[in-house]
């Protein structure tokens, strides 16, 4: 069964435009254990990803990607000069994973956080929950279909 996810990235750090240009990228730098567990245990090749621009103008869902590879150790955990270096992580037993994602589509219009808040069918989305700052969040099929309809 294919899962659906929302993955957040700051637009100036890595945007849907970057992914469109690159075609594929490692989703690296996740350093929250709950998000790591989803990446490691739940993400599967073929899963759909709503690509969300956080801390940007506008904040919202900018496009669609998919999971193209899983189980890849995040290389930044082993790079001492990286902001994501983890001296406790060992190559023989890495702590952090970085699945590969592939570009699917850039939406013509960003589905803003305000638009999501106003849509009754999206009232339960994790991105709207107070205190939920996870960069990786599950999305239901109904939420996904509603988002897709909003892009037209």
C-alpha cells in the first residue's frame, strides 16, 4: 500500500524548484527521532510526498514528489563540518537515514497554510495541529485528494 506524506523544507534551503532542477535528492538532515522513525520504518518506494515550503512567503504545499529509494544512511551524520554531524553515529550502525525523493510536479499555485485552514476536509491535517513541528507528517488519502483538487 502506498503511503502519503507531507515533508517540510525551508524554501531558501531546498525548494520544489531545486528538486525540479535536480530530479532527485536525498532527504537529509532530519534530526528528530520521531521523524527519523517514520523515514526509516514507514517510508516506502513509491510513497507520495506533498512538498511543503515552511518559513517562506507563502508558507504551504508547493508540489508533489515521491519516494524513490529507502534505507540510505544520511551521509551528513558522518561529516564533521556539517550542521547535521552526529559524533555518536557509527558507519556500521547509522542513527540517521536519508531516503531519496524524486520530483513529480510543481503546483501552479502554492496551497497556503491559510487555504488549508479554511478547507473543512483538511481540519484534521497534522500540519494544523498546535505544537506539531515535525518535518515529516502522514497525510490521509482524503486529505491528499482534497489538496490535489485545490491545485486545479
